[in-house]
C-alpha cells in the first residue's frame, strides 16, 4: 500500500507493539485477513509450555510404569477384580453398584459410589487387557493433563502477571513429592479425576465470566457431576470457585451466588440421584483407622484436628518421610493443652488473620492462603473424622495454594514484581536458581519414592521404618508375610514357616503394643501360634482375649476351637464351633472343623455326615472331599480315599492332592492315571508360580 509523501516512517525500535496472550507480536496498521483477526486459541503459541509439562511428568513418574498393584488397588482393578476384567460389558454393573463391597473379618462392608474411575479401568482392560504398566502410564498422563490445565487457568486468572509466574507455580506443583501417593497409586486415580474435573469446571466458569454465555455454566454443572462421581473430594471446589471469581473477576456478588447455587445443585444431584437405585451402603470403621470415629469430645477433636493441620503444613514444607498409611497412633488424640497443638493454632490463626486482612484488597497471598485452607478443611478431622487420620493425598488440591504462595514469596525475596512484563536477567537467574534448588532434590525423592510403590509388600516393608507408631502398618506387614507362607510352593512351605514365623509374630506383637485392644490382631497372632508356631497354649491365650473384646467375632472362635483340638481338649473345641453355628448355621468353616473333632474322637459317621452338609452349603469347596479322604486314609481304606480325592480334584486340582493321587496310581501300576495327575500337579504349580 502506497503511503502519502508526507508520511514519515517511525523506526521499528520505537513503534508501539502489543503482546497477545500467546506471546506473539502484532503492530497496528498491518493488514490482516479475516482469519488472522480471530484471537488465537490459548493453546497455540504455548506448545513449549505443554511440552515441558509433558516431559517433566514422565521424568517424575515414568518409572511407575514398572510397578504392579499396591494399596486398595483391588477396589478398582487388578487380577481379582472380576467386574473390571469384563471390559466394557461391565459398564451397567459399574454404574449400578457401590464402589467397594466385601465381606471380611470385621463384617460386610459396602460404601461410596465412584463409577467414573472404575469405568476408566474397564476401558483399559477392553483395549489392552490386564496390564498394570499401562494403568500407571495413564495415571501419569492424567497428571500431565491436570497440570497443563492448571497452568492455563493460572495464566488466565493471573493475566496481569509475567508469564514466568504461573509457569513456575505449575512447575513447583508438579515436582512436589507429596503427590507420589496420588500418581503412583492406581486406586488414587479417583483423586486425580476429581481434581481434573474441578479444574475443568473452573475453566468453563472463567469462559462464562468472559463471554457471558449460560452454556458454560451448564458445562461446569456436567463436569462437576462427573468429578463428584469420581470422588467426593471435589466438594471444596464449591467454595473455591466463588473464591476465584471474587479475586479474579468483576462479577457482582449476586452473580457469584448464582454460580454457587449451580454448583451446589450439581453436588445435590450427584449425591442423591444414585441413591435412587443403589443399595444402602454400610461402612464399618475401625479404631486403628481413626479413634475420632469413636470419640465424642469436641475438644479432643479440635486438638487432634490442629495436629492434623500442622502435619499437612509440615509435609508441604518438608515432605520427608512419606508413608502410604498413618492411622492410630501416628497422630495422637490430644486436647488443646499440647505444645504442638498450640503451635499449630498460632500458625493457622496468623495465616487466616493475614488472609482476612488482605481480603478486601484482593491480595494474591490472601487468595493462596484461603485456597489452601478451604481445600484442606474437609480433611482436618474437625468437621468429621477421616480414614487414616491424615494422608498425603489430602493435600493434593491444597498444594496449589502452597505453590502460589511459595513462588510469590520467592519473587518478593528478590524484590521482583511478579506483574512486571520484563524481569531483569539477574533477578530472573536468581529466581530460577531457587527453583532449581527445589527441583533437583524433589525430582530425586519423587523418583525414589515411586520405586517403593512397586507392590504392597515392598511398600509396606519400605515404609515400616517410618511407621513405628502405626498399628495398622505393622499388622498389615505381618499379614502380608502370613500370606507369603500360605502361598509358598509345597516344597518351600516348611522353610517359609521356619524363617518367617518369628518375624510375623514380632510385628503382630508390635501392633498390639501400640493398640492392645485390637481383636483382629489378637486373632491373627493366635492364628500364627496355632498354625505356624505349633504353640496352641499361646494361641488360646490371645484368642480368648480377642473373644473377650468381641464375643461375636467368628474367626477367633474357629481358631480357638482348632487350638483346643490340637491340645486334645475336644469338648472345649466342640463348644467353640457350636458358638459359631449358633450365630450362623451356614458357616461352613465351623461345620467342617467340628466334623474333624468328631473324627478325632472316633465318630466317623457323624464326621462324614457333617462334611456332606458342608458340601450342600458350599458345592464349590473341595475341602469336605479332602477331609473325608483323610478319614478313609486313617481307617486304612485307600480305595474310598482315592474316590474322594478325585472328586476334590474335579473342583480344585491342588498340587498336593494331585501328587498324592499320582503316587497311589503308580503303586497300583496304573501309569495312565498316574501321568494324568502328575500333569495336573505341574499345571497347578505353574499357575501358583505366576501368581
């Protein structure tokens, strides 16, 4: 385009330029096509940020793809989760059942409703089968997505700040080792999905503020519902949305209240609608999970809550050591007159007071503090107790507020205004030096911590040194070693018993030293003495204690009966089994155990009859057939014993029975059947080794 002769070209160095949101430059007066006049999408021109977040996510958590299954993964995936292994065929069942449902020693439990997380694992199984490495890789991908979305939200609400500011906040958030529990644990995918949906709802709320179109409120409603159906930990976003809108928008209080009502409606819908077709949930809480479930004293709850808040602040400032479970007695139940409780009170009072004083001027530190306190409030044990008393996953959302405050303080230490569009190179290098000093040890510890999550046994053993006060961790480690004895190869069973039994009893006793009234641990220790250590007298001592604490605890009665039987106190043994059958006449274990006592005292007919009753009650159990075969062997009747063993093998081709049948048919000279049972034994051994 030709310019008039009087036009004097202004040098480029002095020409005013405009920095768009993407960081690209444009000058006034340039001719542009209609397409170029459209504002660029926020993702364009920021690909380098996205790339950095992607690389960082996999540097931090890429080694989790070598891990297997760990804490509570059986609720959502794993080889024993028959619902998920159906793939997408399980979708109707996933959306019509509770999150977990099982029958254990403390009774039947069924609670919560988190279908979205199970749906993701069912989809995985449909596409790739049961591959824990794929599941862990997807967890890392979700972490990358939510971190990237967090950056773009920060970039939008901090639009008057230097781009380095939201970028460094996101980096510090990503590298914090306290997130290892959430990312490295497959079960905790629910936390990430809830957080991702919380951020997704916020993204569309900001679009609503910008464009004033109600459809974005509808998007927020839908995404928030999906987040709630992932886990109710999205709940604090109900308040956090209002906090963000107050600090970073010009919406009137009336409009912010409208947003609050929309999100509240999403909470009500997501909470109550599934209860129209779901069975009634039942969650049995244990004292070692959190004593506050059984504590009514409000001052003890407040005191313990303040200790919990101090713990969260501590692991954000200094995230070491980290353990997978806390529980009783890692955070002791205490009243207000405790030095650490008072210390926590003064810290949090100061933080809250500062946030309130700076609230009207919309100071960024006020926002960061309030964001953190709101996000952490539902896990403080003050409003209601939480399972485990405290947990690293509970600070996942709150760590955003911590990261904002930390980066802001770093900027102010070097007298740098985070709103400055240009930052001097010296100041920039000082700030980045501090970030690197935080990044290197955090990355190292995160990668190292991920290795501990390889499987539950390794995780428990690794964390045991830092869990000396946790009754549950000590008991769980002993229980895992018990399972190793039970699942050992037949030829290795005796050596496993010899080497592991002292360690098992040590950790069960340690758990009881922390919490002597745990009837489950008393029963477990009694089981070790009667089945592993060959010490029925010690077993009777601990099992009687368990029954005194819980007279209806059936496993303890069954084990006590076995201990009396081994001591040849048959009347006492029969009394124990009758106590179980009085509570539940269909309890097969008690019925079979009672049959064995009758066989011991010479009542063969009654013993066989009771095993036949057990067959009717549980046709899928091979144990009654094995018992009857043993009775026949004791009577010298090999032919009838073989007949019963063959019926047992039809139900469960166990290695020991197949080897026994192989030997008997070899003696008879029937090599065809001998070889048949030998092959079954080898196949059973191979399957056992794979597990």
